[in-house]
C-alpha cells in the first residue's frame, strides 16, 4: 500500500509539475506576446522617428563629398545614397524618394523606391506637394540649418529633412526623404518574434517553469505598464497633443528612451507654437499691406474728389457733380474692396477680367481723378498666377498714388512686359524726383511694394535723381511664378 501511495504521489506530483510547467510556459509566452505587442505599437507609432534617426546617424559622413574642391562627388554620393536606401529597405516597406539637395534646393543626386527619382539639377520643391514644398523652402530659408525636421501627415507622408555638414561645420546640403505608406516589414516582425519567443521558451522549459512563471509575472508587469504608458503618450502625440509627457524615473533603456521621447514632444510643441505665432504675424502683415494699398489709397482719392467738388461749388463753377459722381464710384470700390478683404478674395477690379485689362482700367480711372496723363503699354502675353496679378495690381496702385501725392509730374508711362523667363512692370514719371537713398526704408508704401514680391522671389528697384523723375521697376523671375503655382 505504501508503495502504491508513493507511486500515486509521484504520479500526482509529476502531473502537477507538468501542469505548472505548462502554465508557466504559457504564462511566459503570453507575457512575451504582450511585450511584443507593446513593442510593435511603440515601433509603429515612432517608425518615422526611428527612420530619421538612422538616416541622421549616417548623414555627416558624406559632408566632405559635398564640399570638395572640385564640387560634389556625384558618383560617391549616389553609391552612398543607394546604400542608405538598401539599409532602409531591409527594415521598412514604402514608396518614396531620397534626394541630396544643395542649399538652394536643387537636386544633386537622387534615388527612389516605387517612384521615379527627381532629375539632377532640378528644384526638388517643384516635384513635391504644396505642403512638402513649403516645409522644404522654410527649412532652406531657416537661420538654423543644423536641425533635423520630420513631418508626418496624410498629404506629405513621412517627410524628413536632415542637414549634411561639411568639414568646416557649415551646411553643405540637405538629405530629403519622402515616403508614403511607411510600415515595418513582416520579416522584421517575424525576426523579432523568433528572437524574443524562442530563447525565452527554451529557458523556461529548462528552468522548470514554475519559478520562471512567477518571476516572469513579477518582472513583466512593470514593463507592460511602462510600455502601455508610452503607447498612450504616442497615441496623444499622433493626434497632435504634445503636452502629454511620460513620467518614468527609471535609469534603464526604457527610461532613457522615455526621456528622449519627452524631449522630442517638447521640441515639437515649441515648433508648433512658433509656427502658429509666425502665421499670425504674417497674416497681420498681409492685412496691413492690403489695407494700406487699397482702402487708404482709395480714401485719399475720395478726399481729392470731394475737395475738388467743394472748391468748384464755392467758386460757382461747373463740374462739381462729375467730381461727386466719381467720389460715389470710389465709395463703391472701397465697399467692394472691404468685402473682398474680409472674405480674402482678389481685388474687385480683377474679378472676371484679364490682368492687362484690369490694370488699364485702374490707370484710366487714376488719370480721370488726378488729371495726370498716363500711357500704358503691354509687351507680350502669357498667364501668370492669380496671387502675382494681385501683387502687381496693388504695387501699381501704390506707385501711382505716390506720383499723385509727391512727384508733381505731368506724365506717367507704365509698361507691363512678359518675357520668357520673367515678368516686368515699370512705372516712370517726369516729376521732380528725389534722392533714392534718403527715401528707401522710411515709407510704408515703398516697403509694402517690396514685400509683396518676396513670396515670388521678385524684387523692386527704384531709380531717381532730383528733377529727373522717379522710376519703379518690379521684376519677378519665372522660377518664383512656378513655385507659387505649385
């Protein structure tokens, strides 16, 4: 009986031991699956960050290839860029392009996956979406060219800008990466799964499961909680809420990663605030220029008409009614322009008209109000962006207002010239002129004219000498017009 009891006890103990081992293995596998899921979520949420970090770590090694005495070494750069592409392709699946551009945004070398790469020597911004092109241009114009920027949105996909420094610590170029449908390859997930699950399962079997199951349950619970916290924070960041930070005082790899992610979120929050503030400043400046170049000038013309009508009435002369009718017409234009400014529309005079026609009508109305002879000439013809039409229209309005108020001219010549590579507008009067160096920078009018052409890469030149008239020349290159259309 004792033997049978001992035998039964051993059988029961074996069954219990096997049950404990099986439960321990299953529990550990479950813990590892949860860890793998949390890790997968974290990798998926931060895939663009991880990709940018990998590209950035290799960007500085090619600075000398860009800043060589004979110019960029395109052959070596192409080999390096394709090596980066192969490295990324082993980890990620996507369709996109790589390009190394110079500080002016022209492509030096490029390659692509699923998309044709941009041609060498072309402006990369012309081949990107509006938002991506704007981000690239803003980055190139930035005063801090050593900052890496990653942008992720439905319209741009993952869009990364990584500076390439030369040996003298100057920005020699920018590595641009743009990808759609970026995801981690299934083979990498399988490798992670095999690496994590298989060794751990062997260890658990060899270590007689129960102790391993207890240890695994105790040690994995904090990890799951920490990864869950990171996943929650990543979910907030993906929705644009960068105020959520993870409190993890740990000194291990997860703690260090958490602090780096918190620092990244703070930087992104600061960048968003700066962009919002800059957008508000730009909008206020634009509205100030529009009000100055439209309503203020029309009110001045209205004042001249009403003053002339008053003088005629006091002198008992005819013509006051015509002046008042012109004043009434100006009031209508003021009302139309105010409505257009409120609704951010084009000027009322441009609606439904070709640009030269609208410009001619503006000049004719100005001549009627000021009794100053004006000649308008057009050379060539081709379409230009609507925004550029408005800028040139307002510039002409401001220049003619200055002629009426300051020049004492009797004749003005306006020329609109369409050339294959640029658009020119010249307003020249025969007034008493001035010393240009004493005028530039002191008046809102001249400053607003120059500011209106900045988005198009254009410039305004002023030429004058005392008693020799005043000439305003606006020049907009074809490149600036194409960028605006894009």
